[in-house]
C-alpha cells in the first residue's frame, strides 16, 4: 500500500480498513487478518497497525474476541454511520477546494448535479 | 513496555577527533526505530559501541546487561563477513553462525533465505553487492535476540529487493524485539518506523514518534529531517 | 553466551583447514622434488629423507606464519568479535587452537620424516653404530638422542607460545595506540607506532627473559634438570604476563576493523 507520508500512517491504515468495510470487501461479522498479516499486506509496522485497530475498536467498528482475533461489527447501523462519515469527508475535501477557488454554493450544487448526470450517462 | 536499550553519557573519540558527545538514548522493546544522520555523523559508530566491538566512556545497557560479553548475546549486529575468504561457501558461513550463536534459529534462517532467494551453494565471491547484503540481513535477523542493529541495510540494493527486505523485517521481527535501522535516505523506510532518532552535531538531536511528527507538524518524515538541517544553518 | 567448546570447534576447524592446505602443498612439493631428482638421475635410497627433511623446515615456517596471520586477524574481525564470549576465553581458545594446529603440522612432519627415513633405516643405524665404535662415548647413545630431541621439542613449544603472545601484544598495543593518533598521515604514523611498540615490547620482554635466566642461574648449575624446568617455567610466566596485558587491551581499547 502506498502511504502519504504527511498523514499519520495509523490514520491511513484505519481509512483503508474503513473503506474495505464500507465497500463490503470485509462483510459484517468477518474476521480480520492477523495484525502481522495486515502489517505485511500494507507494509507497515505491527505497532502502527495495532494502533489503527485500537482506534477502530474504540469506535466499535471492530470487535475483538479473546483468543480469536478481530471481527467486523455486525451492527449495520454503525457501518451505515461510517459510510455517511466517509461521504462527509469526501464532500468536505471537494467543498473546501472549490470554495477556495471562489465558487458559490449554488454553483457548486449545479455543477455537481450536472457532473453526476454526465458521468451517469457515460456509465450506462 | 520495558527499556531494551539504555545509553548514558556516552563519549567517544577516534584518532583525536570527537565523534560522539554526551549521547543519552533510551529505546523501548518492540519498536522499529530509524537512526538518521548524514554520512559520517556517527550512526555506525553508535551501533558498534552498543554492540561492544568499539569502546567508549559512559554506560550502555542492553536488556539489562552492561558487561560487553553479556551484551553481545542480546544484540544482533550486521557482520559484513570480512573475516571469510571470498572462496567460502555460504552454507559454511551459516554453519559458523549456527555453531557460534546459541540463539541462531536455523528454521528461521531457511525461511528467510528462501524468501529472499539466496542460493546457499554459492561462494561469497559469486554474490552481487545486493545479494550479499540480503544474505547478511538474513543471518542478522535469524538470531533470536532483543535488539537488532541494521546498519544501512538498503545500501546497494535494488527496489524489488528492498521491498523483500522490508517485508522480511515486518514478518520476522520477534514481537518484543526492537530493530534499529540506520539510513541516510529516510523516505524508503519511513512508513515502517515507530520512531526516529537523529544524530547531528556529534549527539542525539531528537528522538520522536514518527506518527506524532506527522500529526503535530503535518510534515513528512523526510521534510522534518531536512528541516533540522535548515534550522542549523540559520543558527550559524 | 557461547561455550568454550563451540568457539574452540570454530577456530580449530578453520586453522585445521589452513594447515591441511599447507601439508597438501608440502606433499606435492616432495613428490615434485623426488621426480626432479629421478629425472636428473641423482636418485638414491637417501633421496626421500633428504627431500622431506629440507622441505620440512620451509613448511614449518610457512605454517607458523599462516597461523600467526589468522591468529592476529581473529582479534580484529567482527565475525569473531561479535560472538558473546569473554575476552579471556577468546584469547585462550585462539592461542590453544593455534598451538594445536602447529603441533599437528609438527607431528605430521615428524611422521613424514620417520616414514622416509624408514626406507633407508638400516643404513642409518649401521653408520650410527660405526660412529660409536670409532669414537666411543663421545657420540651420544640412542637414549640421550631421544632425550635431547624431547627437550628440544619442549623448548620449541614454549618458544612458539612466547612468540605468539609477544606478537599479539605488539599487535594489540599498536591497534589500541592508533586510536590516539591523529587522522592525518595515518599510514606513516601507524608504521612509526609499530616500530616503537615492537622496540619497546622486545626490550621489556628481553629484560624479563634475562631476569628469568639470571635468577634460575642462581638456583643451580647448568647441567641440572631443575635448571631446565625453571627456564621453561620462567618463559611461560613471561607469556602469561603478556597474555594478561593483551586481554586487558582487548577488553578496553581494541576495536574491530570497521567494514561498513
């Protein structure tokens, strides 16, 4: 996995796992690979991966089971929330950048609706 | 986590030249630490002093041991195999390690050798620089100790082998062991590091958590490392 | 920590291999020389013994130098110095293995000498008896020859040990001393340092040997067996002092060659 070295690695790992859960690659109730295996998969330090997992355990997205490893939560509401959080994050990025270029709110909305239409037409 | 390495008031001169002054450093167990500094800053010297193949004034304790011979049984340092003639077969060197180090794990070595694609029937003279480096790293990591000192492990190594070596470090590092990796080119290992230690002006300039640098300063490790030198110029 | 046995095995193996190579060359040299005499037509029953004897001195010297080089390089190489073993054990094992390797060559040389002498044994015995008949008791008898050979072997052993402890002391003193010399012109400075250290060590050792000889002379006359034993013990004491100094230097000052 390619990291952006300006952003804490544990956050990037957390983000990577969040996306896997939202996209369904890791389904509710699935067992996560071992910490060491994850470390090898993303090419990071075991401690850093452990820290990312701890954060996710605090958020209850991941549930540790003694002696059996870590599991994705079966609480679909939590996953739904996570999904919304991610959408917010992405929009926040775009919004900030466009506002910085002096686009007005209504312009942004219009452009976005138009953009989705075009992309949707392309994909059909 | 317990302290695996404690260096106190270390002073070292070589041929009338001060190399290290008032070095104090404590490392916890279970970490991967980047030892950074310019060429000739004293990274290799510090590693040699910790291992005990060079001597300085001050105290060094590794896993509770301060006597040199005891310390050596807790540290695995990269041996560049200068004692072996070029005609020596690699498997003979493995035998040497197996005999001389009680903590040498042959199974682990074979896995590593396999993973890094090392042909043990070759002679030392038949190895390219990169392959020799891989062989040395496999030997170093195959000892079961508390502290591993890797001195410029990526020196002369192509990017594919670099990935293999990084992966083998992640895969085979014992959970409670600490690995110190020295490098003057940070970005190739920065995602791997828990903390960095910078040697500058003959002493430890800083010892910081890598993700904390990213979080607090919003900088990548390399920029941060370079900023230390710019700040130094301003002071001049 | 590494055991005496394991470290011994490693150093012994290495020195054995080197000595076997030396001996292999020795045998080839003997064979070639014999063939050469054969071609030249000078071959007789005596040739084997003569050739073996004349090569044996060169081989012993070569073996000694080869071991000495290895013996000394072991002190400064990471591969050995990284091994978790006390400096005293390290020093003793190095000396012991060198000694055994040298003794091994000496024994093999003796066997080769004896084997080649056996070809023409009767003739040597005859001429020996002839000498005794002609000159009587002025020629030593067989027992005395064995006795003097044995004491010569003993002296050789002690001198070899003394030589190694002295060479090691010089080497380690110079290496330790070079840490305190400036970077500039390090080659020249190291050379001068070597000369100075060699001079000082040899003077001190010479002084101690004189001390040993003078004090043993006071204990009895020169034909005494005790006198001889005291000499030997005195030399060994000098060696032991050098060894203690060397171990101290290893422990405090001597660094390995930096290979990276």
